[in-house]
């Protein structure tokens, strides 16, 4: 049961990160424009974030897909936590209310986006707990 749950959660995380990564890579201009509109990101940080976020997403996908170890779940948990903190800060402290996730995620309301983010934080955390109990 635990093994099947871990496989399912791993699959969901890979699909979600792959979707957002592919959208960013195929529409880099929109991703950059969205980052530039954010009033909580300093101008000198935009280019760094523009490159770092896709690299982190790709690294997380590879770790989840190939290593099949707990690190991928930790990467997922930390990334989703950071994205959620950014989303909350953007919504509460910025004039611009958009998100740079890409694709269908851009069309979600703030509340819907939080629900999705908390879902992926939750499955990452449950995966970490299950993985540690497995060993």
C-alpha cells in the first residue's frame, strides 16, 4: 500500500513539475514578463530567478524520476513551499496579482491556486513520512 501510494505521489509530482517546466520553456517571454511585473522581486533578481526556477524544477523531476529516493520528495516539498510563500506574498503585498506558474495554473483564482499548492505540499510531506517509515 505504501509503495503504491509513493509511486502515485511521485507520478503526480513529476507530471505537475513537467507541465509547469514545459510551459515556461515554450513560453519564456511570458514567464519573463510575469516576473518583471512582480513588485516583490527586485530588478537585479529577475534574471537569476528566470534561470534558476526551471533548473530547480528540472532537477526535481530528474530526482523523482531516476533516483527514486527521498531527496526528490524533499525538493518537491521545499519548492512548493517556496512557490506558495511567493504566491501569498504576491497576493498580499503586490499590486500585480499574477503568477508565473504557466498554463492552466495562470487561470486559477488565488484560492484555487492555494488549494493546488497545498495539495502538492501535502503529498510531498506524506511521501517523506511514508518513505522514512519504509526504511
